[in-house]
């Protein structure tokens, strides 16, 4: 099984961020949680990658997804 690189750019109070992280946990997909409310450099990285200032932004193997989109997450993880 291929190892996926997943980064979830999030904040602690964002419900859709929590849903996204729960999706990865339930599917046993390791991910890095980048808290953009505490880490300015990671926030800037997120904006550079996505052009978005809102969260969640998810990076799956270099593909950027804005928002909670479990169908897209599953599709990208299966590639």
C-alpha cells in the first residue's frame, strides 16, 4: 500500500477542519496537522499553495483541496 503525504491546514475551532481530521483518523491515514492560527509560516504556506485564507485546506500528495470534501479525499488517496 502506497504511503500518502497529507497535510491538513486548520484551526482548532473550525468544525470542517475537525471533520477533515476525523475522516483521516477513521481511515487510518497519517496526516500532519498544521495549526495556522498559531503558526504564521504555515499560514503563509497554505495561502501560497491554495490562494485561500480560509480553512481547511488539505494537501494530499501535492494536490490541494479547499474545504471538507471526503469524496475527493478518498479519490486522491486511492491513486
